[in-house]
C-alpha cells in the first residue's frame, strides 16, 4: 500500500465554509488518512477542525501527492489548496484545536492503525476548516495511504 504526502501554504485564509486545504478520494480508490499537521503563519490565534466533504465545491489549485517510498506510484487521490467555492460539509470528525497567536504554533494529529477512510468518489474528501471566527493563512500537510 503506497504512502503519499501533500501539503501547502494556504492560498487564502479559509473560512467556516471554505477549506484551507483538502484531500479527495479517487474515482475507484478509498484513501486512508494517517496524519495531518496544521500550523499558524500569523500572530493571530485561529480555531481549526477536520471535516468530511461530500461535494467538491470549487477546489483551489491542485497539489502534488508525493510517493514517500521511491516515487514509483501515482496517487489516485487528489489534494487541493484553499477552495474558492464552498463544498458541502459532512461530519465534523471531532479533531479541533485553537492554534496560538504565534507564527509556527501548530498541531499534528495521527489516526492509528486504520487511519480515517475517505469513501470512494471524487466528491468525497476531508478538509481543514476554520472552526469559528476569522481564518488565517495556514501551513498544512496530510499523509495518506492508498
């Protein structure tokens, strides 16, 4: 099972409806999210959470999904930078925190042996969302298996 990583500095501040970053399943692949890291790039606190996404909305720029082994596999899943049109938000996954008002404050969440499954289908994903308040520019990454 190949392991991939992706991430970016958010292209926008995100919001309670626009993900700062997202990972979507492929048409025939259900990826397993293994780890997410989110870091503040500003001196203003920001509340973040992970949610399921059940439509694509208007996704931002596509990102590179890097094979962590030997660059011999190509990911079927796709990651995107800050959305410009809201996807439909599904379940709140329960992972939430407030990043301190300091550049570099952050969180790394790991998801155990089974990871968090994203159902097959290009409209199914997981996104980094602003939980409440004003969004900030974030650095974020995701590690996933296919």
